[in-house]
């Protein structure tokens, strides 16, 4: 069963770009929200306690965190292991 993946990013953010490229490379279906202004990004931070950076990646409603958090999360290994099967 496919997982629901959401990513929240800003343009010009190098870690956001890396995360988006990874999702695209492994053909992970996802919903991408791009913050166009500081107000929308700050509202997102306020609604998600403990969040102060982008990108933010959520899988099935669970916050994985940012790009560096993804590197050690089981979701990454699962996707890469099953890619092309």
C-alpha cells in the first residue's frame, strides 16, 4: 500500500532541493507545498510544534523531519531497497 508523503519547502533552499530531487528520483508520489512568503511558513511552524526549518517531510501523518533526518529514517531505506521492484 502506498504511503501518503507530504513535503513542505521553500524555493532556493538547498536541502529542500535535495529532498525534492530524492523523492523524484525514487518516484515517490507526494504532495509538495511551497511556501511563497514568510507568513505562510511561520503559520506552518506555529501549527507544528518543534518545527523551525524546511524541508519538513511527513509520511502517513508522522513527521520525519528534514533532509538530514531522512538520511537515517527507515522510510528512506525502504524506498531505496524496493525501488524498481
